[in-house]
């Protein structure tokens, strides 16, 4: 059952995460009395999730998307952060999700979004692990027995970074879309919360800074996209 659900979620997973931005509109009891404090707390957690994703891609990139919208892998990757956690990208995604939920400043959003996406990612992981176990057999079983599924083992992580070449160009070119999403979403969410609370006209400086951050995000995203299309910066 979980394997079938995971395959379905995997097929449509790119359309699932934007659904979070609908859940953030769910009314509920406030987490923080000040909406900007909620945005700040959410930003810290989101940034941690982005750091995990960036470190994962920079150390050892796995081609995402599967093949024909199904789980697929050419080889068993155990290097980089995959030597400390079997699913570091999903861990990063969950941290981003938790951060966005906190920024919503609604306990209802947290209560719905976090369990829902925990279930979705758990189902996807079951599907992926079933595929990898069938394809790589004892090698993957040994990997499962030595590396945790979710909570990373920190032993040796300093050596992993010291001994690996971090490919920052690959991070920039492969990952720029994800930070664009939350760097636009969090300010919009903060502005929405201020407007909903009737505080937007009372906090002009905050409003200006949030709008400027969005303009800066659009500018940087446009520049990176232009560089990517021109092929002047190549992922190594």
C-alpha cells in the first residue's frame, strides 16, 4: 500500500510542495504574537533546510526526477551527505516545509502541513528503498544498515567536507529555483499576515524591506537564469 502511494506521490511530487502555500492560509491560533517574529523563526528553519540541500548537491549530486516520472537510479550513491543520511534532500525539504509552516503563524497550518508531508515523504522513501533494494540487493541492504534513513549521523562529517570537493557552481545552477520559491514566499506570507492583522499601514519600514527583498530575489534569479542559458557558467 505504502509503495503504491509512494509511487503516486513521486510521480506528482513537484506539484505537491507548492500546495504548502495554500495551507499557510489556513486560519488558526497564532504561534507568535508578532507576525514578523513568525517570519523570522520560519526563515531560520528554512535557511537550515536550504543549507542541507545545498550541501547535498555540492558534495554529491543525484539526478532528480527519476525516469518517465518513476523512481530510477543508475548507481548506488553513498558519498557526500549520503554517507551520513540516506535521504538528505528530503530532510532539507521537510525543514523548509516546517519553516514555511512556522512563518504562517498558524498552529492549524503546522498541524496539517507537517504530518501530511511527513507521510508523503515517508511513502516516497519506502517506494525508493524498495526499488533500490531490488536493484542493488545486498549492497543497498548493507548501506541501509550503516546509514540512518532520516536523522544524520554526525560522526565523520567534518572529514566528509574536508576530503570532498564542494562544487558551488553546481549548487548555483541546479538549486537556484528552490531558494527563489521561499525567498519570494516568506515575504509574501509576512505581508499577508501583517495585512490580515491590520498592521500593514502601521509598519511601513517592514513593508518596504519585505518588498525590496522580493525585488532583489527576482533580480538575482533573473541573472542566474540568464547565465545558465548563456552557458557562461557550467556546473562542474
